[in-house]
């Protein structure tokens, strides 16, 4: 079992819950990194005494350095620091940063021989082809933390090597399930940030409201489980109790259920293949009562439609999709565009930004730059 980890994105929602698991099972984080929250990072550093900490925003480096001046903890910043944290020799790197900023650290962790527990879906959305190849070359597992992918991973443990016929990827539907185009046009940021079942960071909460989150997860599933996009079926499941399932050739469907609590998949990624007591919520099927399933509305929720187009196209098309989404969500959170405009911008970028069939880190970052600039040029 894992004794120590490097935790990238320790001050976010997944990061703080990962530290709860660390406390419960005496796992030591030897590296901690944050985007901008130096106050919480200092607090975490004082509690866990890691070898190093990194603040991604370089303008906060001196502040963090001062905060920790009386300790022996090495203080780093920027992408170099993040990659150094990913490369420390450890039992696993937990990557829970937000956005495709997580791609380089994931590649670096694997290059350094570290196994990866992955919550950063943008890593696989943009770099799935190279990351999965690298993991195979290095013979290192990528253990999914995303709850749906953890559920699929757990369901596959029952496969006995049999062929998968279909992956059933469940979606809560977000706060605007059932809304039509006219209704979506007038929703506010406050409404979009209220997720019915999960408590998460802002980026993923908006992604859940546009259904882009499910689009990104579909792409993530294609890479993680080496499956065709058409073999992944998305089911809107309002209760978020069945976290996803797999259908085998004999028609058996095996899924994983539980309370909607991220500590369960986080812990499983760290204790796999063992199951230990978890400081999580519990589910009562009596309280849940009914489980419902319906098809998503792709004509209204453009993001999902374009995510499917992107994974069918392959190459760096998924990077166009993802980068356009990251920019559009940022613009929405800054009150510069309306909610519905997010999907329109992504559709526009997908049709007009050139993607490459040759997927390398260089072509990914070139595509990212072009897509971000394109979206900003349409708005600002
Ligand atoms: Mn998920």
C-alpha cells in the first residue's frame, strides 16, 4: 500500500479531500502544490511537513517563501516547480490540478517512474494518445480518480478479461437538465455554480452545467479504457448513485454505486486493489428510492455534441475543444459572456481552428495557443 504521495493541486476540492484520506490512513504527502492559495498551502505545509511545496502563480513565490522562512521546506513556483513536484521519487503522484496545465506534470511523473492517480481529466483529453503510450512503455498504471472512471475501473475488475461491449457513463445532468434553448439563454452565473449533487471547484461546476464535463469524460474514457467513442453511452442519471457501469458481451451490466462523495474514488486510487474504511458519506438505497435514466439532449447542450465530434476526429482536435472551453469558462466566470455563449464559442473554434494529426507535446501546445487566441478574439 501507498505510504507517501506527491499531491499536485492540494488546496482545491480534490486536493483537500485527498489530504483527509492521508490523515485517515497515515499517508505522507512529500510534495504539495497550489495554484494561488498560498495561505492554505502554508497551513498544509505546516501540518504535513513535505520536502517541497510549489505555488504555480509565480507572482506569489516570495510571499510563500516568506511564510515558510522558518522551515526547511523547499519552495518552488511555476511550471518548473510543478514538474519538479511530479518528478520526486514517490509511491504515487496525485494530479488534481485544474485544466490542461496538468498535462506536463503527468508526463513528467510517468517519465520519472511514478505511478499516477489522475483527477485531472484535461491531461487525457488533450494528451491521451501520448500519455497512455508513455504509461505503457514505463509499465506504470494510471489510476482514475474521476468518479465515473473509478466506477468503470472497478467494474472492469469483474471482467475476467472478457471483452467490453459498452461503457455506460452516467451524468447528473447538472442544474439545467430539461432546459430548452430559450431557457438556457437567460441563466445566471449563480445558477450555473449550483450543482445539484456534487460540491466541486468552479471550473468543473460550470463544465457540469454545460455538459462539457461529460464530453471531456467521454474522451477520458476512450483513452483510459482503450475503447471506441461509439461504445461509450451517456446516461443522464439524476441521483448520482450509479457512478458508471460496463456492459459485457453476455449482456451483464456491472456497475459501482455509492454516495456522491469524491473521497471514495480518491481513496480507492490510493489503496487499490484493497478496500479500507473510508471517512465518506454513506448511501441508503431506501432513502434514494428510485434510480432514473434518460438520454442527454445534445441539440441544446452543444458542448457534448462537439466533444463527440472532437474525439471522432482525433489528433489535436480535442485540444481545440478543451482550450476553447477553458477560455470560454474563464470568460463566463469573469462575466464577459453569457452561459449559452460558452457552447457557441466552442463550436466556432472547433470549426475554425486548425488541428494537427500528429500529436506531440509541441503540437498540443501550439493548438492550445491558437484556440485560446481565437476564442478571445471573438469576445474581446
Ligand atoms: Mn466526473
